[in-house]
């Protein structure tokens, strides 16, 4: 059983890697789309700042995920394994089709679906953090759009008498700063969700007692409560998401960087800065928002500031539908996985 739990922790880090791979577009699409950096330079830049979040962003989101969504009494190895399976499968499906869905919502949907399949609806702590997450589906892209639009208006006022070529020359290096800030925000919010899942697993009563008397290296898996995030979990999560970002997700980069609206460096700067502000605020408040939703909203806001018709609203609408179905889709996949895993346990005992 101990080996099974250790394997699930490894799978959680694989999800974190896929999260970085899938969501790398959040950090680099605009800077690639504006040609400030080439693709490889951009992913390397983003990966460095994904990891840097370890030293400047707290653990409020991780604590919320570990104990704020599902009753600890209902959490077990099979629930977490099924949650991760549902999230990973949904992430790979959306990555394959180039759909910028939310890895965060895939994980939370998988967590909820696996818990319901194993212990019923009463396992969910509803509304609580679920209410915040559902509200954030609408609020985070809206706030991102407002911030992106507002920053573009301010920039237009400040540079209204400056030649476009000089504006681009100024904002090309400025976009390096805004991209770094967005990558920091992305790593800080998203890596914490994996931390929360691992801590939720290891602090669950049914799992914690397995490692209570362990010695040697297995002692690190003894996490009595969800109140403290061990440093090895933080470090592992940030390394995994940074490596995932380094490998990149080029299909989604194309959608985010060029297909929603055409961006110039000034637009990329405003979109990245606006998205980063919203994400960092959410991280401070312990709310696991979708970085994908937020930066997409910011890009739309920047495009609308130029001209409403500059935004490809049909494509944006398709992306919104992907946001809406992510939680139930990953939840159903996770619930199916939980049913199969629980059936295997019963069969093994027979």
C-alpha cells in the first residue's frame, strides 16, 4: 500500500509537468505572437520564472485545495489516483486539439468527481471553495479583460503623440518584464494546486497512518495535517511545472498568440500585466483561479481596446464552451476511474 501511495505522488508530479506543458501558452503565447522572443527563448524564460515563484509566492492556494474542497474523511489513495487520471486524460485531449482549457479546473473537477463516486455528494464541501471556483470561471476572464482594456487605454493616453515604431521599440523590452511577471503568477498559482493534492493525500487519515511509524526516506511521506506544506513538496511541484513549461505546448501557443487577436508588443505587455495582476491577487487570497481563463480574457480586452471587431469572437466563444465543460468532463472521467479502482480493490479482497 505504501508503494501505491508513493506512485500516486509521482503521478501527481506527472500531472504538474503536463500542467506546465499544457499551460505554457499562458505565459509565452503573447511574447511569441509579438515576436519579442522566439519559441525556445520564450519557454526557457517562462520556465525560469515559473520556478522562481517558489521563493516569493505563499501556499494559501495549496492549503485551500488540500482541505477546502473535499472532506478529508472521504479522501483516500483511490480518490486521488482517480482525480489525477481524469485531469490528465482531459488535459491531453484538450492539448491534442489545441484547446486552451484550464488544467486547474480539470484537477478540481477530477477531485470532485472521484470523491462523489467514492463517498457520495456529501463528500464535497459545498459551496465553500467550490462557490469561489465557479464564480471565478466568470470573474477571472472578466477581470483579466478589464485590466487588459484599462492598461491599453492608459498606454494610448500616454503615447498618443508617439510614432507607432517608437512605441513598439519601447514595449519590446518591457514585454520581457510583463512576461516574467505572468510566468511567476502562473507558476505560483498552478503549482500550488498539485501541492494541495499531494498534501491532501498524505494527510488523509487512511493514508497518514501508513507512514506514521516509518523510518528512513519514507518518513517524508508522514504529513499529519494539511496546515503545513513540506518544503520537498513545494520544491518538487515547482520543478515539475517548470520542466513542463520548458517543453511547451505549441498547438495552444498558436491559438492564444495569433488566432484570438493580432497583438503588438504594447498589447502583449498590457495583456500579460493585466493577467498577472489578477492571478497574483487570487493567489494572495487563496483562490485557485484558471491562468488560462485570465490571460485569454486579458488578450480579448486588449484586442477590444484596439477595435471590437479585431477580436475573433467566434473562436473566443468556442474557448468559453471548453471552459464550461472542463469541470464536469474531468469529473466524469475521474468518477469512472474511481469506480474501476474501487472495483479492483473489492475484487482483490474477495
